[in-house]
């Protein structure tokens, strides 16, 4: 009688185990596609030339983009 009780406990445990629970779930949905709404223009730092999103750029009084405060204070690159 004890072996049948133990067998029942093992079967119930296997039924509710995480290893089998993951296999019984349906397929996972595909990841969302990137939206065009999140696209942002890239600008070039006037001092060093690195490209960065326009929203992250620091602009001076003339509207020139810079990648950091130090480059904004240094001004545009001298050619």
C-alpha cells in the first residue's frame, strides 16, 4: 500500500514539476518589431565628429550639436 502512495506522489510531483510545465505551454510570441516612431536623426559632434542621436546632443547658441559639455565649451573643430 505504501508503494502505491509513493508512486502516486511521484506522478503528481512530475505532473506539477516546472520541467514539464514549460513543455506544456504554447509557443512564445515573436518579439515586437522595431517601430519607425522611435527612429531618431543622427547628428555629428561639431568638435570630434562622433555621431549621436539628436535627442542626446548638446547644442550651442548657434544650434551646432556636441557630444559632451567639454566639447561644447571647446567649440567647433578648427580645420
